[in-house]
C-alpha cells in the first residue's frame, strides 16, 4: 500500500512544490533549495519523505545527488485515485433519471440536424 505513503507525502505544500520542479527536470538538492527558498537540510528531509513514498528517485553524480520523479510510485498513486472513478461513475449512472437512449445524439450539447421541409409551390 505505497499509495498511503504517497498521499501523506503530497499532503505537504513544500513537497508538492518539489514535485512540480522535478516534473520539469531533474535537480540537485541545492538547486531545489534555491528555487524554493528553503534550507538545504529541509529540502533533503522533504526529498527523503518523497523517496520513501517512491515518488522520487535519486542518483549520484560525483558529490551531488540528483533527484527525478519516479514513475512507478506515481503510477501506484494514480491507480489508487482512479479506482474511485468506477464507483463514482456507476453511482452517477444509477442516479440518472434520464439515462441516454441508443437513439440519443452522441454529444448532449448538439442537436440532430433538422430536415428541411419542401415548400409546396404556390
């Protein structure tokens, strides 16, 4: 149940900002600290929480640690959130007093074209 850790991790605004920056490109801790105007130790602590939740991955480049988004953790979180939609859509369909009939136009905002009546000659 990694999604529980992920939900906890993204509950913090600073961590969501970190994810937004990492969505654009990989970054070192110092770059993220400068961008967010947060101390490097604080950014490192937030990144550890995100890494534990499997939302970010880290690699070493010399003495620097480069952080990137981790697709596997994000996929698990997305799958968990999408699991709600099936139930919501089923409940919505059950409550719909006017379910669409097979003869309904495919787009609810569009009407079927009207047929022109031929005028009878005068």
